[in-house]
């Protein structure tokens, strides 16, 4: 079914949301790359010991969404509200550039 303008206006009046495109706001973040090897001290200094968990030889960052594993090569990001989380290198490079 093809909607005409009157159908769209009717939907908007009823509170139905339209799909829209958005782009990220340009914000500057801090990040630490975990390349060649894990430097636990450097990571702990960056995120704070209270935000780290080491379990069965794996490193996790405690986040609002739960514990997230940090894999070798991941970036550890400090978000705009001071939160920390890991990010895969391909996603990081597609999203961020060095300032």
C-alpha cells in the first residue's frame, strides 16, 4: 500500500513515529589501544581498578550493560559521560579519527 501525504499527516497526528536518518555528533573521546600485548597496569590506570575484572585469564570492563570482555587489539574507550567500554578495532577505525 502506498501512503499519500494525507496518510502521513494522519499518522503523525496519531503519534506514529517516522523512520529518520541521524548522524553522530562530533565528540572527542579518549581511547587506549590494546595492540601487541595487554598492559594491565596501563589499562587499570586508564579505567580504574574498580572498572576491571580479571576472570579465568580474561580481562573484562564493568559497564552499565554488564561485564564486557576486552580482546587483544580492542580499543578501550572513555565515553562522553565518563563510562568505559571496549570497541573492536574495525568499528573504532570506521567511527573515530585521531585529533
